[in-house]
């Protein structure tokens, strides 16, 4: 009996509590509208840039090495000079090679004298053979000696040419016109043929920029390569931190094959470099203009909220209530972002104040009223 009375008392108290709460809420009324800033969604032509890390490289570059061993006897340029094809750059001590050349030339003269004697002997024996005044075997021996002498002369000439090449290689010339770097050797330095690097020459105007793109973009870049107006339209530009290179470039070539491990392919651009601002080895950002998003939906990025890796915006509906709408983001352009899917032109979305909203919130675009000050 007492237990039943306790249950009844608890029920009566709970009923009284909820009744008071409901009356209090009715007195307070609905929650106030949340002040926000809204905008209407429109479509426009979007122009933005795809960015790729790139490396500046010379179109033609070679490391100079000597083809003969010896000591450096002369340097005929200044570091960083513009050099012309065929210009003399270094000389290697050639005394030994000149001595070898003199010896080889003397050996050639000896062999030429032997050839002359063998030729006379063969002519004489053939004349005697016409009158049957000599054994046929002697004539054959003379002819064989003549052929051997001719081969010895040919070998002596080849030796002279080889030694003469060593003498020429002792003078190192520029293989093409370009800019020469800092010399890696000084006068008196001993160099080893084919091993010691003397310097590097490269062509710097025009200059190349290499970067890689995903294989799915090959068709697009092939089209850009065929487009003769890509330079005029500034399709390819370079960025260094906050600075832009002032001159546009164009595609030189697309590599022959895709890297099967990365699924990428190398693309090479060519840029004018009259002032020498671009140096081989520099890192840069390649900016490729993208005009594919015509009539695109673009909204302020601050209107987007993220939840568990998915993106939403608040769309304003009837009675100034908002609802969350899932969207698919495209490329960010400054403070705006392209919406690939989820919004239509003409819809109204919340831009500022999204952090105070939830599904079904009532909004207002009027500025909030200042708090009332109590009278003293």
C-alpha cells in the first residue's frame, strides 16, 4: 500500500514538472533566428590553373672531359662566359704527343721508301718475265713483297693519324655555342683522359622545363601541343613563390612512353630566356591554364562545411529554414571553389554564419540587435 502511494506521488510530481516546463517554453516562444549572410548561386565561365612541380633544364648540356691525359697548360675563357662553337677553351701539355707524331711520321717515310723499292723490284721482274729471263717464282715473290709494303704504308699512315688526333685533342674546344660554367681545374692540374671533368657548357636561351602529368591527361596535352595559339593564350606559365615569370612557353615534346610504375609521362616546355633569369636546376611551378569548366557553378569556399570527409552547404528553403546539401567540390580558385555536383543556379546558400547552423535552423539576414542595457 505504501509502495503504491509512493508511485502515485512520483507521477504527480513529474506531471507537474513537465507542465511547468511546457508553460515556460510557451512563454519564451520559438528560438530566435540565426543571423547569417546569404548569396544566390550562379554559373559562370571558370578560368583557373592546374599546377605541377617542374625542373628547369638546358636543352643542350655537356660535361667537358679531356680525351688525352696530361697537365693543363692553358685556360682561355672566364667563368660564366658566352662561348662559341669551336672556341678554344683548354690546352693540355702536348709535347709527348708531338714527339710521338714526329716518330710516326718518320716511320711512315721509311715504309714509303720500302714501298718504292718493292715497286721497282716488281716492275723489273715483270719486264724480265716477258723475255723468260727469270723464274716465275721470283716474280711471285716480288709481287708479294710489293703488297706487303703497301699494307705497311697504310698501317704507318693510320698510326700517324692516330697520334695526330692526340695532338689535336690536347686542345679542347667548345662543341657548341652556349654558356660555360666555373672551371673545375686550374693550370698545372693533372687530368686523366675520359675521367676528369673540366667544366660544363649549356645552352640557356631558349631553356626547357620538365614536369610529369598523369597518363589520363595525355590526350589533353597532345591537343595543347597541336594548338599553335597556346603561347599567345599564355597556356603555360611559371611561378616562383609569389612571383610569375613574365614570358609564356609552349610544349616542346611529350615523352615516348608512360612510366609503368608511376603511371605518369614527362612533358617538356620551352621558354624564352633572353635575360638569363632561368637557370638549369631551378625548381619551379608549372601553371597550365584550364578553360574546360565553362558555365561552372562557383561559390565562396567559406560556405562549405566538412563532416567526416564529406562536404556540405546550407541551402535556404521555405520559411527561412536551412537544410544541409551534400556537394562535390572541384578546383579551388582563390577564395572560391567550383561545385561539380549538388547545387543548381538560382539556389540560395548561407555564406557567413554556417558554424551556428544545423539542419532546420531558421535564419535572418538582418543584423543582430544590440543587447538592452538595464537602467540604474
